[in-house]
């Protein structure tokens, strides 16, 4: 009985230290490839037919790119590299914003502000689920056409 209890405590201590080490090393839980689940997503404008996002560690920040097929079948590719320091970083090829700033809220959550021509046009909250299998993007913004957009986009880790 004592041996089983001792082993159980040792395993528990190891797992606790491993999780602290993971949090301390700054590993970003969003790193990887994510595919949009249109059935679980909602939008006040027509839903894209598909979207795949790729997050890659880049220095002290992250590079994100996404390939989308919109509701009308048009393809687009958007990319940016940024840090979680609240500073503005350029965004390439987005029709709706040309820069963003990001701040980490906790290990699973990041908030970003989208900018167009130096003006704030939206906010986005990015959350990775506790099990690391689901990415949720909740955004409120005004697109380039002047429409107020409210989206809840749900992605599955690939």
C-alpha cells in the first residue's frame, strides 16, 4: 500500500513540475495548424467555405497565416508576424485590416486589436481549449465594406 501511494505521489509531483515547466518556458498553445469547423461557427456575414490557419513560433512571437475560400468561392491568403507586446505589426493581404496589436491574457487566451489606416476597426479574442484541440476566435469589427461583423469561428487542430 505504501509503495503504491509513494509511486502515485511521485507521478503526481512529476506531472505538476512538467506542467509548470511548460508554462514557464513560454510555449504558445496555439502553435500548429487549425481547420475551420463551419458547422460550429457563426458569423453576421456569409461564412467562409473553408479556412486553414497556421501558427508558427517566431522569435518572441508568432507568425500566423491563413488560407480562406470565402462564401463566393474567392481564395485569399493573409499573413503577419507579431509579438504579444501591444505594439502594432503589419498584416499582409487582408482586405479588412492592415495592422494588429496583441496582448496575452493567460496561457490560453490572446486579445488583438485590428487596425486599418491607423484607426482601430476591431477586436478579437483567441482562445485555445484546455485539451488543446479547439481554437476559438471571437471577433467584432467593421470590414472594409463598412459592415459591422460579429463572428465566432471554431477551429480543430490538425
